[in-house]
C-alpha cells in the first residue's frame, strides 16, 4: 500500500507518498510542476518493496505541497535540493538514494554535490546542467499550456485547476530562462563534487532535452554510466516503466 502524509520542513508542509519496507531508502523527485501523484505511478506501484522504502515528494508549491504558491527565485533548484534533503532527514532516513526526473534530476544533481555524505546512489533522466539558446526555444514552445498534449495536460489540470497550472507554467519558463541571462550555467560547477555512483538515463527520442545534456553530465560526473533508451522520449519512466524499473533496481542493488 502507498501512504500519503505531510511533514513540516523549512517552514513548509511538504507532502509525500511512501511505500515499501526495505532498508534502502529512495527519494523520487518529480519534474517541473510535477508531484508524486502525476509523475511516479508505475514506480510507487512496482519498484521492489522488500528492497526499498520509497518516498515520492511534492516540492514546495507543487502537488499537495501548496501553500505556498510556487515561485522561481534564482536559487529555486538549490532551495528544492535543501528541502529534499531536509525532508529525508526529518523522516529519519540518514542515507538515501535519489531518482530525479527532469527538473527533479537537476535538484538531485545539486543535492548529491552539496550533501555527498547523505547520498548513496543517484539516477537522473531528462535532466540538464545548463540552459542553451536551443533550450530557450524549446521552453517557450511549452509556455502556453493549451499546446501541451492532452495526456500530459489532463493530470496537471486535475491537480491544480487550469488557472494555477497555466500561471505556474509561465512562471517556470521565466524562472528557468534566468539562467540563460547569466552564463547558462545551472549546476555545471557542482558536477565535479558528485561522488556517489550515478546512472544517467536518456530517451533517444526526447524532444525536450537535446542529447548534448546527458552527454555533458556523463563526461562531467566521475564514474557515471549513461544508458540510452532508443525509443524513449521525455517520460520514458512512464512509457517504458518495466524496462526503467528493472534497470534502476539493478543499479541500486
Ligand atoms: N524540465 C522539464 C521537466 O521538469 C521538462 C522540460 C524540458 C520542458 C525541456 C521543456 O524545453 C523543455 N519536466
């Protein structure tokens, strides 16, 4: 069974879902505007519950961790990274692994670099450590949520209502574009400080995150492994859940 609860961390009531009884604690980190319910159904259902205790969190302003409403100050990824780590400490999981998707992958990279003694293993997919001109074009193409595919939009509108969803998506595009106004760097400077075993997964057909990004992560994180799922797109952990879960379980074991 999957339980749902809230706990106060850094002044916010963070919501999370939890399942499994294993010794190995694993935190699932959702993508932009995502949360445990919208992003991680197949992982909460099917990852091995004997081996792992699985926590899927809703970052502040996302999912059921509202209020506060979501905002995007220049350090929003660092803030999420600290919230995520402090959440796991509050739940008394001393050391844990992280599975981070997209923006959640960026958060996980930062957390692994800044809190190396707390992180056991790291898996990221659809993540990027910088924002390029090409990325900015792609971001602006999703600013208007009416252009999103029905399949991705519907669970978001059910979670947030149309208004909050549309407004927060625009705020996210502005928020992530802040990095391009500086050097484009999000967390490239932190990658050398990641010392845990790291698996980078990439969908060969990801239309949102160009292949350049996982390749950069692969060459910048010591000892990292890159796994490309040729037919995978951005949501490969949902569309190819069985293969994804199997690979992740092997890596974490
Ligand atoms: N980073 C977003 C997420 O967390 C996904 C995304 C990537 C959106 C690239 C647009 O151009 C984009 N799911």
